[in-house]
C-alpha cells in the first residue's frame, strides 16, 4: 500500500494509518474521538479489537470518547458516563451495566425496561421485587420497602407460551420481530410495556398471543425507590 493515495485506501485502512501515526512516537496519552463512527458494523468490531489489543500491548493510557455503549464496554477498563456535561457515574463496565446508580444510566447502558414494582427488604443485602404477580429476589443494600422504579434487562425476561405459570408475570404480545438469531417482543403487562429477546425462532409468537414471563435473578435492577 506504500504508493497508494489516501483516497485509494478503505475506511479501515485509513484508520489503521491514523492509528500508526499516533502511536509511533509512543505518546504518554492517546486520545480517540469516536474513531470508528464512519465504519460499517463488521469493521467496527475488528477495529475496536485491534485498538484494545494495541493499547494493552504498548501500555499507553487511552481516553476514548464514544456514544456506542457496547464499544465503550468492549475497549474500556473504566468508563465515565457524561450527562449534560456532568459525570453521571463512573466505574468498570460490569459495575455500570449491572448496578446503574440512576434511571438515566439504567436506560443509557444497554437496553432496559422501565417498570413499576414493589420492594420488600429480606435482609441487609437482599430484597424481593414484585412486578405484577412475579416476585424475584435481587441483591440490594440501599432500597427501602415500598413502590420502586425498576429496570429490567431484555435478556432477563424468559417468555413462556403457557400463561398461569407459578410466579410469572402475564402479558400479551404487542409486537414481534424476527432478527435471524433471535426474536424481539414488545409485551403489554401489568408492570408496563416490556421489551424482551428470545432465542426460540422456530416457533415464534404473534401479536395477540398470551404469555407468561419469568425473571432471571440478574438483570432486575432497582434504580429508584420511595
């Protein structure tokens, strides 16, 4: 590629050249401002893995600005989430995803369903959350008894065709979308409209179908309690 002009290089090749020019002098800090925004989806994944590998190999402290939450979690040791020019929360990727401190962060870090539920403290570190008719015990050391705003991750919702399953939340399919590897459902429930993903694509549900939803212990997060 030595004799090619810049316009003869692909987007990914241009990004690699820019990255090489930035690191060749071994700077103390490397700054990225949405470096992958102009690349297609497959190339974005390849380039973020290459950037992460390079950063680990040469050990340069890197500040990486992005609006892509998955990209942030994939390349970061520590994430700072900004909201209206102020720090909303900072921590490791797992901490921010599994223990968001505010409703904004619960919505921002990955998909989540805002729902209304009831909280009952069981011990110093455990509470019971009830969404509609579905109870679930989760780790929580701060929330008090009473009504609460709960964030439910789509992957924490298991969709069953048989309403009436014990400790389930009943609902009705409002929308169904086929995405190849999984189905996406919008489900009308007593706790609100919930968005769920389901790997069962061979027997998809249709709008109007009655379902029972069960909740996994991970992915149910209390973000605000009264």
